[in-house]
């Protein structure tokens, strides 16, 4: 699913549990994007946060691992909170970027869903 707001473009995969878009993931992505936008005037361009959450409104209460900067936000659902973010990012690059290279099959845990958020509401 792809959607835009006044400030961001969102690209999300389908949930592997339900076979549909995940409203809980979309809500978290929009809230995190809003928080990063609010923080922009008081943070440097290289400001970054990462952490974990639980998608309480998800019927599976999936854990979510995220990394957010002013340049990009990614949220990975259904992975352990201590999962390394690097392999998850490489998997997202592979799925969401035309220029991505290959990825070994065992290199990253497979999230049940993920979203990438970038600034700019490019239609």
C-alpha cells in the first residue's frame, strides 16, 4: 500500500498474518512521522532514534522494531525487539528499491509487515 500525507510518502507491505494492509502499522508510521516532523526545528539533520513497540491494535499484538531519522523511517513488525536493524534495512532495500542487490536467505529475520516513510508527498 502506498499513501501520502502533506509531509510524507508511505510504502507498506501486506501483513503476512492477515493478507491485508495493517491499520495498526499505518497508524504507528503516521504518528512517528508526525513526531519526527515536530522535532525537526529543534534537532540536527542527523538526528535518529530507534526502538521497539507493540502494536496494541493489531489482532496479533505484533512487536515492532523501528529506526527513524529526518531522511527515512522504517518499521518492521513481527521481529524480536533485539533483532539487528542492519539486516532488516538490507531486506527493506531489496524489497523497496530498484537498485538493491541480493540478500542471503538467512541474513535477516522476516518481518510479517514493514513500512518505509520518506519526507515529501510526491504523488
